[in-house]
């Protein structure tokens, strides 16, 4: 069940998904209609949480709430999804569809589906095509909601058509433009603002694509390639505690000395990881240049070397969405920024 689709709650435009679940539609439909047709208009509640004291009496936990999915036709149980803070703003699937409805006159609905026990929603719109370094790339607007309380609502532009868990991860990992909206306070207003920003993002997308094409037209030196990779993987600074203590303190046979030695070891490991990441990126760069002569020895090749190093470097177990939305995205941003600085 690599697709992780909740039941058969998936809908796609014209092209069936590889998992053959859900329904296919040919005519243009609204985002709200997509949610309804796919059976994604089920309900969630934010409920109080109780524990029991020594007398067996229920005691409310004031600062926490449970996100619970109500029963559906094929799953007649109340399903706890997560525990969140009391100020967490809960969006229903139908509300999210209504929020992006204005975009569907610009970009038609492409896919929609729910994952797991229904707590995760993806909804994508076809956002046209672009050409980067001679390659024609399809673009999709993607909304991703995960009601775990650990992630923000995500809006992005990606070249991946999302139809399942794995393509969702790849789509987020490949996003060109990405916005996050925290589930607190005026998140509803922020959602409206972000949707309008993405409506206007076509101009920004053109600028980003132009910048990417420029990166593929300029040859750079090994020194400049190294600058891009080093920017992606900066060496961690020496911890302030080690600077203040001095080298002699590391030899102290005391709890303080052991504490400082532990810090020094952690710093050493952090530097080793960055060195290894740089080596991996250089290896990816060499392979890209060998396999793609049209972009060899360009900033575009260097940037993509960092992307490949992050996306395909060894990791324990399957890659998770927290890794995609978190630390693994930062080296790519730093590499792209440095690459554009070099050619400006």
C-alpha cells in the first residue's frame, strides 16, 4: 500500500493514477466539486482531552486538543488523527477547496486525494508548462494539509503530478515556490493572502524560470563551483563554550572537562557531515556533467548537484515529509542563491 490512499478517495483529470483507485474526470470541475466527487468532504472535530486523577475522576488538559475524524461509510469509527495545541486552527477539506476556488479559473483541477486515515489532503491544479535548459516541464499548484500539528499548511508550485504518498513527497521535494501557513491565530486570513500571492506568482515563476535558464548558459570555474557547494554546506562555527574555555580545559578530569569534550566531539561530527555532503555534491556534479553535456560546468549543474545530493543521499528508512519540508530544503536554497549571485 505504497500509495497510502484513504480507501479509494482519489480523483484525477483524464489520466488514471498508477494505483487505479478512485475516479477519472474529463470535463473541468471546481475544487469544491473535486472534494465532493472524491468523497473527501468528511468532517473533523477538535475535541477536549481528559486524563484521570488518583480518584478516577476525569481532568481536562487545558492546553491540548485532539483532532478526530468522524466516521465514514467505509470506516465507522471515530479516528484520532493527532494531539494539537488548544489554539490550533482546524481547516476542513471543503473549506480548503473553497479557499482556492478562485484559482481554478486560472489553473484547472488536476488531482485530489486523502492519505492515511484521512488526516492528510492533497489537491493539485494544472499550472501550465515551462522550459528550463531545453527541457519542457509541466507545473502544478499543490495544496497539502497534514493535521498532525507538526506541519504548516503547504501551498506550492511543483513539476510533479501528485497521486499518492510517494509522489506527494517527490512533489514537495521538487517545489519551485513554496508557502507555509501555521495553524494558529489568523491562519484563515493568511490562507486567503497566500492563495492570492500564488495567483500573482505567475510573474514570479517567469522570473525564477528565467534565472534557472541563465544558470544553464554560463560556464564557471572550479573555484565558483566550490563556492556554490560550500554555500549549500557551510562549516559549523566553533561553539562559543569551547572558545571561552580554551584548549586546556578539554583535558580537565572533571564533569566540566567531560562536558566540553562532548561538545567538541559533536562539533567534530558536524564538520565531518558537512565535508561528506560536499564530497557527495561534487560526485553528483561530475556525473551530471558526464551525462548532460549541454549544461556541463554551469551553475545550473552545480545547483542540481546539491539537489541530487540532498534528495538521494543515504538515509535510514523511507524519506519522510518532515525531512522534505525541513532541513533538506535549506542546502538547495543556499546553493540557488549563491549560483545566482555568481552570475549577477
